[in-house]
C-alpha cells in the first residue's frame, strides 16, 4: 500500500514518498528526484521501529546516518 505516490511524466519516482508494509506500518519515507533518493530518508521495521535515518544525494548516503541495530545506536559519517 502506498499513501503518496508522486510519479513524473517519465514514470519515475519524483517527490515525497511514503511506503507502507501490508500491516499498515510505515516502511520508508523520503524524497525522490528522478528515481533517486535525495534528501532526508527514514526506514522502519514491520513493528514500526526505526532502522536508519539520514540524508542521501543522488542515491548515496551523505553526512551523518543513524542506524539502530542489535548492538545499539550507531552513527556513521559519509562524505561524497
């Protein structure tokens, strides 16, 4: 189920997307520009817990990313 599905004239993901699991929980939200992740994104597990959040530029991580794992919260910096 997709709550927001902006597509440009070329059929590419373009704009703010929110994608949900079948159980209704948010899976991913973020901005896409011509099919590439760009800007702030968040990804969640099926139980609603945050997996990671951070910025992307042309699909690649950029700047600080925060990950939640079995080892606790991890922060990583990505440079272009």
